[in-house]
C-alpha cells in the first residue's frame, strides 16, 4: 500500500453510491473539493455538518464542492443508501452538498488506509489540479479552504 501525502494526486472517487446530489465520476480540473469521510455512529460527524454547509455556501462561486462519504457497511448499496438517507433526513436535513455511501469499503481502502487512519470525520481538501492540499484539517478547515481557493496554500 502506498502512503497518501500532501501534494499527491487524489485517489479515485469510484464506487461511491450517491444518496444526495447527482453522481460524480471524476474530480473536475479547476475545482476545489472537500471530501469528508463520515459515519452515522459518531455525533461529531453531525456536529461538523453546519460548517460544511457554510463552506459550500461561502465558496460555491469560487469553485468549491463539498462531498460527504458515509462509511456504512451493508449487504447492498440500496440498503446502505436507505439507511444513510434516513440518517441525513433526521440529523442534517438542510444539506447543500453531495453525499454518497461507501458500503464496500473501497473508498476507505483508497483514501483512509493510505493515511493510516480510521478516524472520522476525516477531511481531504483537493486543489484545482486534483492534488491533496490538506488531510484532516478538522480545526482549521475554513482557513485551509480559503488558502486553497486563493492559491496561497502552496506558499505556506
């Protein structure tokens, strides 16, 4: 397994089963992404949702897209989508960003295992070139996103 570090090309976003928003097959050049791994089992994952909603609102016109990936092991994609959709309806009804579910564990193998972490929420910020700009900036996500959007993250 290869480690995933700042400056590396972002792994694939394949095998996400979309619950909210349309499907996204690949990261689009010129856009900034926050990819956040979540679980329905931890309250802190619900607590960060308003911050993610606000970031999406504040930076939408600057090309930011927030994507939530819920980790939910399930027998089928349909079961996982139903479960995560019900959780979102109850806990986070005002989302303005895409949410998918990783029911097979492939996304975790591509993203979480290479950083040697199982901690959630974990956020990856991707720059306009599809490179990893930040990993797990849970305390300073707004500052990181501002710097990635304006291009100053590379200088400091």
